[in-house]
């Protein structure tokens, strides 16, 4: 048997990792400014993470939700406190796609409606309804196509108003910051508008914080830069620092009912310990503050570089748009300077998503390497 080839892969195999660095099988060291799609929040092989998961493995690694797991209760309380959503409830699953599927389903349970408004550039996952809400027709098979998903341009008020005037809308699903689209976001006024119009029409506002959450922007959620409280918030990537984890934060106005949602693996013992460790480290090491200050430092340095057209995002979720060939820039950073970065659907934009405990010295390595890369790429292009 061979692998089913569906991934466009970097031709490097990391076999060991520590902090912000990866090491391949030949011992070469790479600076990780991609974090496996923003999954690595507290750094690779954090000693607390290793210790706590190893300790739990000697007790019990998993049992399904057919039994009580007090680690889930402990995790929910800690998550509520650090996120500022102590009055919300938590449903645990395994991935961001599952979180969004359950969020849209939950909204439909609540108001009995089925249409969902999403936005151009959105990425919400690859499962059936989540991929229908993802703005890339190449990812959808015929079975995924549905009239229940309605697309609207980000920050467009008049079209949303028009949609609500003619359709029964169950929910509006919006990313805190659009990651795959190239680090793009709604403005604060638009968030307030969405909150008002969903309230007016008995629809639910769902914030997808799967990539933009967990302290990456300098606040726990990207939408926390506004005063808006969504009805439902979805989380995943940074939750378990690599251990598969997803979740749905649910407003107290939404009532639960036995068996309305479910997951065999969601919230298992190891997952909860991974999640608790991440939250502990974020607090103990002040990683949200580090993300904010690191982002400010990076942006200040990036603004001084030639061929940088625009810098978008907050904290350690940044998009750098160039006046030069971005793919060549990424390849040069990887091949010549051993630095992992991320791409986006916007082919001119590089995504920067390092672990939240990145140090200033490591930021400087990236900046200096990028400066040299931009010079070499520009010199080559001008010949």
C-alpha cells in the first residue's frame, strides 16, 4: 500500500523539534515560522508538555464520552477563565472542521433555520458542510454543494442586509482573521454590524477562531479587539500544541439536549492534559504579551524593508505582501536560510505563524534572512 497523494509538501522531513526549531534526519536545523499551520503555540517539545502527557500516559490515555472525565471539567473552567467566557459552555471534538460543523448544526438546532452566510476568502474546513462554507470550489465534490451556504464580500454591509431581507438566515460564520486568504479581517465597525443584524433577525453569530485564537494575536481571540461577544466560537489549532483537539464555546442562551452533538474521541484524557498544559504555559510564560510585543517588533522591522508592499494581521499572525515573487522568496528562505514560512491563496502574501514563545533573537534571524532574500530575489528579477 502507498499513501494517497493529496498534499503539496516541502521536501524536508523533520525528525526532532525543540522550541522554535526543527531538525531533519541529517541534523540540519530549521527555524519554524509556520508552526504547522499555527498549531504549535507553546513551542516544540516544551518540557511541561512532555512531562504532563508522559505522566497521564501511565494513568489512562483514553476512554470515550460514555464515562465521566473530570479533566474535561477542569479544562473547561480554565479555558473559560483565560478566554473571558466563563459563562459559556464547551463541547470538545478533534479538529477545526468538526468544530465548525457542530457550530452551524447547533445554530440550526437553536433557531430552526438552515441558511448560513460566509465570506469570500473563507476557510472553515474540509468536511461536508465546512467545505461548502470554504471559498474554494476545487475542494468541493458534488456531494458537498448546497444552497444553504451564501457568500458575501468581507466588510460589505448592503449585501448582508439584502440577504437577510430575502432569506431565513440561521447563522453568520466569520473568521477572527482570515488565515488561508492571506491574513485579512473585518473591521471593528463590521463586527458590530454583524452582531446587530444577527440579533435583529434571530440568527447566531459564529466566530471561527481556529487559527486566530489561543493568544496568537496578542489577545486570546482576534475578535476580542472588538466589544462583540459571538454566540458561538470555534477553536482548534493552538489548543493541543500538536495533539488533535477542537472545541465549540457556546453562549448560555443556547440550551443543550442529550445526544444533539457527539464525538467518540473528543476531549479524551490525553487531549485534555495537552490542552490544560497549553493554557498553563500561556499564562505562566505570558505568551499573549509576548505575541503582541513580538508582532509589534516584527511589523516595525518589516516596514523598513524594500519590496514589502503591505503587512496585515496582529501579534504572531502576520501576512507580508511583497512587490516581488513570493514563491521565490519562500523557497529562498527555506533552501538558503532554513526557515519555514507559510503561503496563502493570495499568491503575493507570505504567512508568518511562529510559536508564541518565539524570542527576539529568533525574530532577528528571520528579519535578517528576509532582508538578504529580498535583495537576492530583486537582483535576480532585474537581470
